C-alpha cells in the first residue's frame, strides 16, 4: 500500500516527467480544440449569414415590380382609414373598383414575419415599409447609403451587413437596386433578425465543446497507460542506476531500448560507467603502485642504512683502532652511501620528470652522439661482443644529455642480463616513418611474457631472486620511459624467454 501511494505521488507530482508530459499534451490538445471550435463558429456563422443573404436576394427578385411600385406609391394603411391618394370614386391601381370596392381591404403584403423592408429614395428619403410587421427597418447615415449606391452602380453590391435597429436587435440586411422602366434610382433594403442564425451557430459550438470535453477525457484515459508504457525504459534505467555502486561498475544498460533518445541516454550512461570503472581501476592501481613504491623504496634504503649502521657499531666497539678492520669498514660504508645517493638522485629525477616534463631541446646528430659514447660503452661491456650500426646524418630535436642517459641505461640493462663471456650487445640507429629509432639488442635470458607489461614500473624486477650486484634498483627503465615521453617519443620492448631482449626508442626526427 505504501509503495502504491509513493508511486501515485511520483506520478501526480508536478515535477514528474509523466505528469508534465500528460498536462502539457492535454493543454496543447485543448488549445487546438478551442482554436478549431472558434474557427468553426466563425466559418459557420459566415456561411449562415451568406446563405441567408443569398436567399433574401432571391426573395427580392421574386417580388413583382408592379407590387414594389404600388407599395411605394400607396403606402399601407389600417383597414377603414382614409387613403389620401384616393379621390371620391376614382379608380386607383390599388383599388380599381373605387372607394366602395376598396374599403376595408389591405394592399397585398408578401413578407414573412420578423422581416424589415425599406426603400431609400434617390434624394435620401427613407421609407419604412415594414411598420406593421413588428420589425422596424434599421436606418444608416446618408454617407453610408451613398457608398452603397456607388457600389450598386459598379455592380459590386455588399453581400450583407449586420446592423442594429431601434430596438437593439441585430439584423442581417441586404441592399438591392429598385429597377424601373427608365433604369433605377432607388434602393430596396431587406433585413431579417440575426439572432436565430447565431443560435444555430452557438448550438453547433456547444455540441462541439461537449464532444471536445469527451475527447479530452477519453484521451486522458487512453494516454495514461500509453505514457506508462512509453516511459518504461526510463523506469528500467532508474532501477539499474539504483543497483549500481562502486563494487559493480561493470553493469551496463541495454544498447537498444526501442527509443532513440533513451538509447542515446543509455549510451551516455554506459560511457560514464566505463570512465568511472577505468577511474576506479586506475585509482586502485595507483594505490597499489604507491604501496609497492613505498615498500620498495623503504627496502632499498634500509639495506645500505643497515649496512652503514652495522659498520658504525663495529667501529665504536674498537675496530676504529685497528687499521685492518677500519679501512674495509670505511670502504664498505662509502660504497653503501654511494648506492644510497644514487637511489635518492634517481627518485628525485623521476619526481622532476613527473612534475615538469620539460626538456631543453636542440638539434642533435644522433649517430655522432652514439659514436661519441662508443668507447665508454665498450669499457662497460667488458668481454662481451659489442657492435654498432648507425645510419648517418640523423637529426633529432632533443636534450643530448638526457638521450645519452637513455642509451647508457639501455646498454647497462643489456650488459647486466647477458653472460660476461658469451654475451653480445648490438646497437642500431635507423630512420622509420619520420622517426629515429635506437635499438639495443642482447642475447641474454630474456623476459617472460607475464613481466613485459610491468617492465617499466618503478622498482619492478622480473627476476626478484637475483643478487643485488647483478641488479639495480628497478628505476633505470622507469627513468628512460619518462625521458622519452618528455621528448614526445615512445619506448618498446620485444623479448622471449631464453632468446634475449630488444629495447627500441622512437623519437621524432627532422
């Protein structure tokens, strides 16, 4: 029950997407229905007015000309009243039988009830011919009648006009010329009440409003389940997001949920989850590297410090007075201090390269640089066979001292892992795709495949059991990689167990 109430509050909340879509859709639909209803009312009332005007025009045409003329010459009078146009027993067009025969008779009146009729004379006179019908004829100004007369003469009469009479009722009025034997000079004005026509239009508008309300209610009932089904993929995404935490960032949304916008949102969420997963993974790896770095650095520093501490204790116990014990102890302490100094210098260099990897570059001829180092490298190799294959005139923008350190580190690494008597080291310099490639190849024991991804990590050693005199601190390759990266280059390693190793350094060439 609580879950149902919470769901209803979510659906009916003004900030709910479902309620906003529903309310805005119904608002737009209602606005369209109102617009259609208003337009329908205007079109219908215009149609009714126009149709009535055409019917009234046809009615005027059906009036006999003689009757209109008689009505003009002999206005209607109540029964028994004297007609000023009748003289004694004279015969008139209206009462051909004389006074006696016309007494008590009416002029034929052919107009329907609630109809007004008036004749506008050429001189501006206004003759109301519907006084007895109960509907007074509305009267316009002389200027308006003049404009109507001009339009009739140009054969473009107004279709109709809506005019209020003296009683305040709106009438639909038309104007037609009153023709005679010599043409026409007068105007016939015929009008009917506009209220019945408006009532028909209003009744149709009321019916339309009722149908529109029913349509809105029906649309509301049908739109709710459709909207629920349409937003179901979003609900699924919400449930999936609620289930995701730092421990299961490998969850992903379905690639296709049937809706383009939701699919794009799902793809964005998947990309975000992938980035978060990579970020958490990198953070865990960084923490693990930091932990291993601290442990390795502590181990590397502890060894020489322990040795120095031990020799100092020996000297304090009386060995300082014995030359045969004093000088070996001092030499050992000097060696350990040099070793510790080298470690600290390497760590400081790595920290500097990590913080500000900026090097002072100049145009350097690599073949000349390596040739200059050749005597020193041969001395470092001892009895090992050393060969050089250098492509001439290979220019690179680099820091010559840093590149010398890179070559020295790679060469020293090859010397350490090759046999002193049968070992070979081959140094090559070549151009490949606008890059200068320095390769140092040896025939040592090689590196196992599981160690290759970690070979450039700090303090990492592929052979953890080797003696300290055959291995360094595990920082040489890390320093080499940092220097090459600062130059915009790349370092790669190719090695197989028992088949030696090849380290390649690629630098952009000129």
